[in-house]
C-alpha cells in the first residue's frame, strides 16, 4: 500500500499561514507523486488552558478550509469534537478526524460515519492498539466503510508520552490504513506552564520507526514559524523541514 501523508498547521490561524503551507504541500505532492492531505483544525476544544487560542470556529474555519481546497486542489482533514459538527464538516472535508480523548464517544463516531466520509480515529493515550477494535466497529456498524487508525503515543507518568510501536501492527488487524502521528507523539502534555510542550527533534526518528512497524500513513503538524504558532508549537515541524522527512520515508 502506497503511503499517504497528512500535514498542516495545528489550528487555523490566518489565511496567509494556510496558503503558505498549502503551496508547499502541493509542491511536495507533485515532486514526489504522493498523496498529501491538508490538515488544520477550526476549533481546538481540548486546549490545556481556557485562555489558550482555540481557532476561528466552525463556520469561519470551514470556509477557510474550503478556500484551501478550491485554490490548491488538496484533499482536507479536520477534527470534530461534537456530533453536531460532523455533517457540516463533512460537506467540506474528505476526512473527519476523531480526537484521541474522544475515540470512544459513540455518538461522535456514529455521526462521523453517517457522513460517508473517511473517518480517522486517533488512538487514545490510555488505550492499546488492540482496544481500537471497538471504535472501528462502531463506525462500521453505523455505515462507515473507510476507517483509518492513528497512533499518537500513550500516557507515561505525568506530562509525558511514550510510543509502543507494536500498536501499529496490532491496529492493522482492523484496518489497512494505520497512520503514525509523528508530531503529537513527541508532546509533553500540559508541561509548559498551562500549555503543552514537546520536542520536535524526535519527529524524523518517530516516522522512520513507524515505517519499520508497518505504518501506511504519516501525520505531521507543520508551520512556517512553529515557535510563533498559536497551538502545539514545540512539537510542530518547521515547514521547510518537511521535505527531507518525506524523502527519508520514500
């Protein structure tokens, strides 16, 4: 199975940032003849602090994502946090993503499945790969035919994550498209004074290790200036570094 890549800024900040990232993704997509799906969130409902930036919201955010699709011809992925967001988001994007903390929320999974879109379920930080059988069953029994699973690490004590790469092999028992979230897996949740920290230097190694364990997709949050990003800056890749990581995987 040919690998796919999912990439984009954590949260929608501005049209300029979306455009700059999208132009680079189109260049890489054409240069390497690979599928690259543009990712960004219209709302980050699970930020550490109530004072953290969440995004432009559903209506404005979906309009901005639709503009990326129309101007650049990229497929789109965004996450949803409530079942009522599934239908409107499904009218704009190609892949609906279920956040890790919400991967057992039956109503959310069912609503996503009923859109007919691809449903990408991120494995919770408190579950094993084998536990993901049941979220997949919920989507399929609600009529969803295309389900992906994404590994993003497990809670390891306080403010830390560890990746058990065996989860990738285990999740391939339930779906062929198993994705490694190479940037969220290097987070330090809540460890940066009211926001999440991380260390992007481990991202390329996370990707290569995932390839060895059978990953069929790779997820990278990227930003032109991640240290100035409004969400997840410490674990996001510099946009200028994405090409060499993709090249190493191909």
